[in-house]
C-alpha cells in the first residue's frame, strides 16, 4: 500500500499535468485569436487600399488627369 508521501507525490504530478494542459490550451487559443486578428487586419487593409485607390481615380477623373 502506498504511503502518504507517495500519494501526495502522485497528486502533485497529476495537478502539474493538468496545469500544463490548461496552459497549452490557453496558448493555442491565444495563437488562434492572434491569427484571426492578423487576417482581419489584412482584409481591412486591402479594403482601405481599394477605397483609397477608388477615391484617387475619382479625383483624377474629375480633374481630367486620368488618361
């Protein structure tokens, strides 16, 4: 039969494993959130770029600068 120190050691190892699993899951979630934010910002940047280009073309058309 296991003595108290062996039981405590087992439970400490079990708790450590659970904490590591939780930390790993949190890191995965953080990485996924960062990737989603990056993709969102890239899409937004492309939309803004298109809008600026459209505005520049409209100004060129209005001023007769577009050939």
